[in-house]
C-alpha cells in the first residue's frame, strides 16, 4: 500500500510559559490512514479519532537526522493541524519534546534557522 504525507505540528513545551514551540512537519501515513484523515477533515468531533502511526518526513534543523523517526499523529478539532508526537527514544528532538526546552534554547533554534548559526558558536581567535 502506498504511503502519503500529511502536515502537522511537532510541539515542544517551553519552560516557564504556556505557549509551545512548534515545528510544521510532514509525516508519512499509510494510504488508509491518509484517506481516513481526508474523510474526517471537515467533520466536527474528529479529535476523538485514535492517533495514526506515521514516519517523520522532515529534516528538522539543529538536530541529528530526523527523517524516519516514528510518530503518532493526533487529530485535533476542525481548523487545527494534527499534533505530531515522536516515539519516546533517545533522539535529541524526542527528548526535547518530552522534557521541554528553555527560552534560551528557543533563541538558539531561531538563530540557527534564521542565520545558520547558534548563539553559542564561537569564532576562532576571539
């Protein structure tokens, strides 16, 4: 059976604030789970659907290879993208999703994404 990609939010708790840091990621679903997701997309109450197994299909900056990590995709209410939960492994992204990150880590990620470098990187000779 053919797999199909779906977009969702991989959310990471941030210490000291209610808002979560969120990556928009693609997840590969089985054809049957993709069809079911499409079928329920505009249906009220879809958030009661059991989660779907999938494979992360996105390279997330600042982490070792993330493509192929196991996920569970949780459907949310109409108007919200699904929530992507990583399998509880020792991968740094999975650990951060479980344990959360600091605001300093959020800033480090933002600098990496925007400028291609970490705030903690140093220049030789400085």
